């Protein structure tokens, strides 16, 4: 079973006119990409843009559920972290947010903006050697977004955007032994994640956004794609 894959074929009981790929009245938009690609910044900007245009918006982010957010933070900081255990926690986080936030908002006809969805946990787990087919089955419960924008930056740009404290161990993939230097490990691990997004672009219907530029320039690429989708609904 493949999560959030292709729309249902005609006559299959899939979405009807006025409904999204998920079969509900709202609009579901996901922003994805590697670390330091600008996802959180542009989800906030997009929310402001849509609200200014009179749209009701719900914003949700990875690892913010009530039940398991703290457990995820603990797992990320564990030097002996198990990638299967960690991705199971992400699946639990997502299941809670789908039930409590995403589906009710879509049913109410709102625009749901997600700062990452199933794809980041899948990419991170696959980069750590977890079986891709098992990951497909694990996240098979997730309703498909109407649009997934992947903010694409190369590893050098991501490194340049690091704050003064540098990457944390999890984002740098330090558990994989890629390098003893945190920045070099981050660069190598982000390359793996970027390759995953590129490899799975057609499969999951990703739309690439060149996110290397200044925030205003990237915003000018994102907003028309979302405005067009919302206008059609």
C-alpha cells in the first residue's frame, strides 16, 4: 500500500467536484524539503498571504502532537537512537494530528498548511537504512495532499544557513558515522535526503520550488501555485 500516491481513477468512488484528493471540501497543501530549506518560514508567510485574501487556514507542523512530541524530542537526542522506533513515533504523531487537526479542518472547508508531512520521516528513515516498502505500509493511513511543494536547496546552501550553534546530531545524521565533523556529516546526510525527494518526485507528485534565493523571491514562486489551487476549489 502506497501512501498519498495518485488520485483515485474515475468511477472508483474517489473525490467528486468541489472536493480534494482526500475527498473532503478543504484544501491540503504540504511544504517539504531538506533541513534549512525554509519550510517553516514559508508556511508562516503563506498563512499570512491566504488569511489576507480571506481564506480560513489551519497550520500544522511535524512533531507537535500532544501525546508523542516530547518522546520524539527525546529520541532525536539519544545517541543510541533506533531509526525504526523513531519513525514509529513520527507515525503516531502524524496519526494524532490527522485525527485532531487535519481531517476536521478539511471537513470544515479550510486550507490546511503542513510544515512537513509523511515525507520527511520517510526520507530520514530510508536514509538510515529502513526498508522503503515497510515505510510505505506504515504511513499508508495518511490522506493525500492536494499539493506538495518541495523547497529544494543544495547542501552547501543548507550549510550556509546554519545558525551559530550548528546542526543537531539528528539533522546531521551523526548516528550514521558519515563524518566526525558535524557540518560535514550534515552536508552528507542532507544530500541523502535531497536524493530521496528527487527519486520519489514522480511517485508522490512533488512540485519542486527552487528555494535557494531570498525569501521574497521564493515566496513569489510558492504563492501562485497555491492561489491557483485554491481558486479552482
